[in-house]
């Protein structure tokens, strides 16, 4: 094999691998590339009247404390599996952060699930903290780490302090939330 062909082959493999990484992981944000704080405008999230939650709106991230967001789907078996750890984490640190779960499912009479079905799912699975709706998937797009469920801890400026998908233990969740609280304290 000629030297040019070998170099071209290696370069082509690099391009294909890079394109594959972009397809799987997306384009990194500025803060992922530089580690710099990137302030993001808060998103207004509608909340639902359910156990531990009141109908209304909250801003994500909260302006005065870190925000913990669990992104879930009622159709997602690992999301159900995650609920006991979320309940334990909420009991341990829920007063120190805005602690909420958010779904981007279409909720309503013409949606994939009615609000009554969502509230029933929430109650059946032990939800007792704020539950929010993300019908435009803007919050999901901003914070989803790859799959469901995703947990994210966001500081008041909007910088993600930690984010990961998959089922987590209560200890893992609490440790990450406490790290964000400690980073905020002077």
C-alpha cells in the first residue's frame, strides 16, 4: 500500500469516527468544551396538582438555590424503578434545592396521557415532590443526558453541575445535589 493511501485511509476513519460521535452525543456546548460558566435563561415550567405538587409554574433553574431535575416518562420502566431512590433523596435534601420531576409527554385530552392518568401514575409510584410538564421538550433538550431517566443538578446561573442517565441510588443523587449546594456556598 502506498503511503498516501494509508494516510487517506486513517484520515477517513477519523472523519467517520468523529461524525459518529457527533451523531450519538451531539455537538458539545461551549461550557462542555471550555468548562466556563455559561449562564442560561431560566425556563418556565408548568407544574401539576398532584401529591407533593401544586398547579402553577416554576423557573428552572431556580434563582436562589440549585435545582434538581429528574426527566422521566410514564412509559419508561427504568423511570418507575428510579422512583424509590428519588423519594429517599427528596426526603434527605428536598428542602435545600428545587427538587422536581419533569415529563415531556403530551398531557391533556388529546395527548398521549391525560392529566388524571399522570397524577394517578405519580401517586401509584410514590411521587411526593413537584412534577412539571415540558410539552415543547425545551427543558428536555437542554438537560437530557442521553436516555431516560436523566437526573441533572443545575446551579442558579443555569450551569449543569452534574447530569447522568440511568437508574441511580439515593446516595448517588444526594451526593451530587450536596456537591452543587457546597459549590454555591461562599
